[in-house]
C-alpha cells in the first residue's frame, strides 16, 4: 500500500474548491471532499492505474468524474505525492 501526501499547493486547491462549492450549495463542498477521499483510497491501493501527463513520464493524473477536476500526482518509492487538484476550467501552468 502507498501513502498519499498532499503538497501545500494541493491543499490550497482543495480549500478553494471546497469554499466555491459550499457557496453554490451547502453540502456540495463536503461531497467534493468525500469523492476526493475515495480517489485517495484508490491511489493508495494502486496509483499505477493512471497514465502519465508529461513526456518525461513522471507526472500522472486522474480525472474526478463528478467534478471538473484532475488530481496531478507523482509516485516516489511508496509515496503518492499530490501536487495539484486542478480545476480543468482553468489554464494549467507547468
């Protein structure tokens, strides 16, 4: 099993998304967090299910089905490092 670690940037992404969805509808932000937790569990079990996003083959991503977000991560030894929970409606700068 892998451990999942979120960077400060990923935590900020999640915080902003949570607040945005809670403003739209009370409880929607909580739904977002619950769905993220399900993806973290999948990443702990088998992060290799998801493909690469870059030519160097270091970063991977997984699309969150209910919300317009992707989780950008890297596998390092037995750790999944989540760099971003990116809103796909925003321009990604890498």
